């Protein structure tokens, strides 16, 4: 790399990065899919991008954010000028593979945000905006901002529920049990989330808190089981406090009582108060669904609507699949609903009908 002129060469300051991009977050990831690209000047790393390569849509491999990291933008040295930052970013992005779909998410507080956007566009990435809500530590009266109806519900919930801290083991066990309750599988390994939580809780500078809600009448545990209504895991850095993971008890036939409808809201309210006491900005960690936007924007009336930057670069196979995803699904459904003797004939017809398209798909190096 040519010398970076007029720059005080310094290491990347891990403390000033978002918690999801700090080295300890992904240093435990020993999976063979983990990837890291760096740019160094005089043996000092001044730029870094990390991602995890995994299989997506069964037959495509993609580079996604590291496990459970909700921000994965480039980490740059604070000593870089704007010109040097452009050089470092171009070098970083030039190292990324072209035969993998890639996705990176950069937060709203990046120092070189405009430069990062331009660099990704030059590298043929699509730029998409992701909304998130935040509020500062001096925001007055979180509970008082709510409507009269929601305020009354939460005051009642405070009388019915107790909020307390739980361990990483109890949280992951509860999270996994709730996934099984709806016949779902975690999109990312829970073992990795467990390691991250333990590292955040037990480190020299704790950066996590796990809160749980429990009905008052269930306060006495039965054996080793703690009956919980909901739980959230929060993480923070030097500036922001994030709602990272959230889960709640699911209704099932074995449970006599229905899940408490305001347990999650009360936990979020508690997390907001905790963030304010720590002097941190509360960040809902993304509001990409209508439900999340209603919860944080309408119910909690969080004042700041911010934008995260999502950068996407798909391969030709991935773009082809996205365009024809509905047709693929219909073909699979039709195939699965036919007798076994007819499935082979239909499969041959589908393959013959798509040969030209799949001829393009095989050219993954373009």
C-alpha cells in the first residue's frame, strides 16, 4: 500500500467502535466461515472489515455480518484524514470476493459516513436505508410520554411482574425453548450468542445486562426451572445502549396461563431507564418491521428516527434467484404435492425448462 501522507498512524481504537464491531465480539468465532480483510500501514492495521461466509437459499454462499452482530461496517483508525480514509476503504473493498453475495451494515454515527457510502457505491454495492429509533439520556420522562392507555397498562404490569437480572445460561435456555414453542430454528447459532453474552458480562469492563420479567405468583422457582414471561439482552459501548436480543414465552397447551401482554414493554422501559442512568443513548437496534416501528415510534414515542446504511452486492446467481423466487417456490410446492411417480417426470421438465437460466448460474466467477 502506498504511504498515507499527512496522517498520524494509529491503531484502530476498539473502545470507540460500536460494540458489534469491537474485536472481542467476533474473536471467539473459530468457524471456518469467518473472514477478515485488513489494510496496514507500517505494520499497523488502519482498516478492517469482518464477515461470516455461510450458505444462503440452500445453493448460494454469502458473506454476512459476524454471528449476532447487527452492525458490521468498516472499522477505521481515528488518525485517518478523509483522503486517507478513501484510500483505505478502496483497498479493503478490493479484497472482497466477487463470487459471493455480500452484506454490510454501517451505523448512523460513523465518523466517515459519506466517504464510506461513496466507497461502497464505487465497489458496485447497492445502498439501502434501514430505520432505527433512539433517544438521549436526558430525554424527559419515558413513561410520561406514553398515551394514557399504555401508561395505565405499564403501571398495572409493574404491579403484576417483577424485573430482575438472569445469567447468560438461563437466557439462552429460555430463548431456545421459545423457538421450539413455535417450531422454529435460530437463524444463527445460539452457542455463539452464549459466548458473546458471557464475554460481555464477565469482562473487565462489562458491556451487557440481561433482564427478565416474571409474574409475582411465580416468584418461587419449581426445582431448577424459573418460569419467565419475557427476557431481553442489552449490550452497550461508550456511546449507545442497544436492545440486542428479545424473547417471550409462547402460549401452548401445557401452559394454563396466557403470556403477559405487557412483559416485553415493561422490560424495554426498564432498559431505557438503565441506559439513561449510564448516560448512554438508547438505541432500539433497528426498526425494520411494521411491528417494531409501531412499538418504538408510536407506543414509546422515541424522538429520534435515524438511518443505518445497508450495503448489498449480489452475484448473478443470487440476482437471478431473487427475480424468480416466487416461481421457484411454486415449482417446489407443485413438485412436493404430486405422487412420487410423477415427481421425477416433473423434476425433469423443470430442469429442462431452466437449463438456459442455470447455464448462467454456473458462471459464478463473473
